[in-house]
C-alpha cells in the first residue's frame, strides 16, 4: 500500500511539472505547496470531467467532428474493396503456410518416430 501511494505521489508530482505556468518558477516555487500537490484532474471540485467541463467537452467534440472531411460513397466503396481483397490474399497466404508447415512437421514426426 505504501509503495502504491509513493508511485501515485511521484505521478502527481511529474504531472504538476507538465502543467504550464504563466511565470518562470522562482527558487521558492520549487517546493510543492498543498494547493500545488493536487493535479487539476484530481482536485475536489468535480475532477477532470465535472459537469461544466463535460458540456464544454461535448461542444468541442461536436465542433471537431464538423471539421472532419468524410469520404464520399465512391471513396468508401473503393477503400472497403481494397481491405477485402487484402484480407483474402492474407488469408490464402496463411492457409498455404499452414498446409506447408503441417505437412513438413507431420513428415518429420513420422520420420523421427519411425512410423510410416
């Protein structure tokens, strides 16, 4: 339990060092205060996905999805066909390798065991 606590403590301290600050750190700010020891997504006011942040997050997701360039029907069909063709070739190749290895290993076992 103590080891888990120390690991979490190290993760929190490293995460704090990744949070951008508006001013350059001074010699006094190298020591962590109680407020600095809480990472913004672990704080007591609702955490990373508090209600206000959740709705903001959803609105940003909707905005980003609107920027996506979706494929048209022709592009989607050609991409799907390419995937299917590649899968068929890979399946045939693996089946061939399986048959070859089965035959070779079966022959070796029969030879080593002396059966015909």
